[in-house]
């Protein structure tokens, strides 16, 4: 089992009741921000990722959102680059997962190819390349691209990036959206033909089929609560895997889980409860539902399916009023002592066959000292129980960075 | 209006090198008139019944908006291609200089067709067309399309509670039909906004001088989507055009002011 630390970059001082007046994205009013507190919020995210790398996580993970108060990460490769550099300097063998630059949103796909390649080189071949489509509010409102073209752009951009990484000679690209006369990027990824590719999604059949047929990793996020929606998504995934002739290697799957751990269950609730509740209400809860699917983003059959869905409703649509009890009962967040947390995670990891776990240990207003306590406790007392879960089945993780040897050479400063 | 409802038939016309099968609703008798529908797709409505008493009305469905053929939108990559598709359609239908009436998004399409192909139409009626942009009169298209569905009427109608406005927004009560209807309308808006996003300005203002046919521009003074300031913009760019700005009237002029808008439209088309 590989376990990575995932961070979003929220502004940590959102005013109480923000969600009743404003949206957390697109139109979120910047006037609520105090500049010094923005500096602190941003710096804390860098510091906490490094704390996680030092504490023994297998990887660190960041993602992209523009015009957002709950994840101020307009370009996650900036954050990832700083961490990759610092990790090299400290000779920490840690994977850098960018989950990632949105391929359906970008107007400059070759920049993504270049930035990812640079990260792979700087980290000595430790990049995991996330290829998300991009959320509708980000692609269609923030970047203002026509919603109906989002997936077409995504497909073209993915093809272009993969070719730019591996094609030995300069080539022209005459695409539907992009035209280039000579593509010849510097640098190229150390991991050839490409770093491991992970694709986050909500689990729609089309996305799962695309991921499985290309042999990439599917990343599912716990916002809806694995207790409510995990079964239907992962059952569908493994059924489809069988249909497409893929093996049951658990490393094909990654799962992002919010976790808050303290010495005891009671202390955990006391320390983290208010932060979790405020985070979901003012962050995900304050994204208007309509902004998650601008007309054209989802095909008519998919919309009809969502409207008729007989399956259990996830928490995402109810976040604005989410209570601590709902968050915990649905497992949107797993909160408690190390034993409680490890038991719950181990249960769903085994049930759904998850080989790559991402844990999000900072939420909204959580201060740095409390976050670092969460990171340390998780790394020290939960992670060791999780790591050997799949050892007995003997699977190889083909979707983990391969060039592990370069760290000491790079850190040695290239001295002859 | 039921007594005056026209018999409407649905014809499928192959265009665009056989890549598109466009659905065209056809009704009435008389000289031909093309109707270009607004963002949410083609809805047969009292205005079209009235037009069908004097014209043969041809109302094409924007590519992708015909039920059962959502992927047709992929065959039209740019607004320029959309104009070519419609120009081919008019030729394939065998129409010789029909009148054209376009509303909102459809008004932008009709206006650009008339500017691009100055001999395509005989007359042009534009009901609160999109297509221009002024920084001092922003068009909140993105806000309407990506906002709560319950707020859409406030952009479209001066009187959202009127019978005509409620009829235009009505949804089926059967849950299965409701899901289908919402999915279809949502997709329709996705298909039309492909050519209007985030700002419906393809440079039409630089081409409008090419419109050479008699033109009527109708606007609602209280238009909350495309402010009435644009009536003058269209009017001043199209030589000899007539501008009618109707009081107590929003974006959907024929719903808010059916009689006054009909008087203007029918008088112009008869002239």
C-alpha cells in the first residue's frame, strides 16, 4: 500500500457564515482576505507538505483550482516544484503527485507537458502525472471555455502531451484546438514514455472505461462519503475492469480520504470537529450546484441518469449545511484515535481494493500546529498498519514512480 | 390559441456532406420564412402559429438539440461552420430568398447569415438578438446559463408570472419525463452556447453593414439579458432598418407583449 499526503490550500480565516452570503468559487469576494493571513495560509500548506515528506509519507499530492477560496492553487506545479526541490535537498524519497493540471481547462497544454517534465526531472523521476478533466466551474466559468467542448479538449490535450513527452524528434501538431509548428519540449520526463498517469473522477462509466482501457489509475475522492457512494462506484469499477480483461491489482485504484486523528476519539472530535464542519460548509458547500455542471459539460444521458439515480445520494449536494455527525457517519471524514482511524480505513481499503491511498489532513481553518500533529500521528501510528495490507497478495504497483535512484546524486550538487 | 394551432410536420434534411441530419419543423402556407430559435432550443409557440397563417414556416433545430441526436453538435466546430450549415440547409430546402426571423441566439445567427450572405434572405426580423457587446451594457449570459434554473425567468421576462412566461417554462409532472426534459433543455443550452460562450461576439458588429435587406429590430425596454441599448447598436449599423422598442417588455418579447410585438412583426412582414 502506498500512502500519500494530499493538501488543498484554503484560506484559513474564512468569516463565519460566509456560505450563507457568498460562493466559495468564481465570484468569492476577495475582500474577506487579510494579506498577511493569506501569506500564512499559503506558507503553511508548503510547510505541512514538507512535514509529511519528513514524517515518512510515500508521496505528497496537490491539485488545481482557480478563483477558489477553499483551494488557492491556480497552478499546482508551483507548489509541487518547491516541495520537489526541498525534498531533493533533504534527500527525501517522496513521490510528487500533481492531481493535477486540468487538461480540459488549459489553453496551453504544452505548458503542462513542460512543467510536468520539469518536475519529473527535478524530483529524479518521482512524478505522478494527474490528468483531470477539470471541474465545470473551473473550465467553463473561470477559464470560460464552452462546456460542450471540455472533454474534446481534454482528449486532444492528453494525446498531445503524451506525444510531446516521448516523440524523439520535433513534430507539427494540427489539432482541433491546438496548432503548433514544431513541438520539441525541453526537458522530457525521466520516466519514459511517461510518468504514471492518475485520473481523478466521479466514477461515471465513460471515465472509468477510458481509464481502464488506457491502463491508468482511477482516483476517487471521498467528498460524497465512501459509506454512501463507495460501493456503487467501486463495484462498477471492478466489474468494468473484468469486462475489459484487466487484473484485480489494487494499485489500479487511488482513493482520497479526509482523516483527523488524535490521541483518543473524544479528543479528535473536540480538536477537529469545528474545523471540519466549517471547512465543508464554507468550501465545497458554497459551490453552487449549477456551477458543477454548466450546460454542455455532461451529456444528456448522464444528466438524465443523475436525475433518476436510484443509488444513495452522496454528501456533496448537502455540504452547505453538513453537520459534524453527517460528515463522520458518511465517512466524508474519518475522525478518531489512531486505532479507530486505522480500523475504518483498513476496512474500506480491503472492501474496495484500494492500493494507493491519499489522505487529506488539513481542512479549512485548521491551524498549522494542529495539522502537523495530525500528520505526525497519522504517519507514526496509522500508516504502519496500512502499508502491508496488500503484501500478501503480491501485486506490483506499476503506477508508482520508477526512477527512485537519482535523489542522492542530485542532492550531491553534481560534484565531480 | 389551440383553435389557431398550425399542423406542424417534422422533416429531416441531410446537409454538411451528409454529416448532419437537421430536423426542421414546417407549418403553414405562403411565402417561406425561416425561424431561428433561442438558446434553449426550438419550442413551437403561438408566435409560430400566427406566422404560419401567412407563411410557410421553416424552423430548424440547432445541431445537437434534436432528441436522440445529441452528438450532432460535434459536427459543427465553429460559428462560421454553423452559418455554412444553415446556408446549405436553405439551399437544400429549395427556398428562394425566404424571410428570416431570429430570436436572441437565433437572432445572432439570422443577422450573421444576412451579413455573410447578403442575398440569402428577402427580409430580416431580429427579436432582441445577441451578437454585439458593449462594456457599458454587459450581457449576463454566463450568469443566467450557469445560475440557478429558478432565476432564468427573471432574465427573460418582464412578467415572469404571466401565462405565456409560465407556459414557456412549464415542465412535465411525470418524474421520468421531467428528467428527460431537464436533460434535453440543459443539453440544448450547451449546444447553442458553444457558439456564444462566454460572450456572444464573433465580430458581427464589423459585418452588419453588409446586411442589405429590409430589417426590423424588436426589443423589450426592460430586457434583463441583452439591454435595450443594443437595439440602437443594431439599428445604426444596418442601413434603413426599423427599430421598435416595446415598453413593459423583457427579452422574450412575444411572451411579454404578444400583441404589440405581433403588430410590429406582421406589419413589417406584410410591407
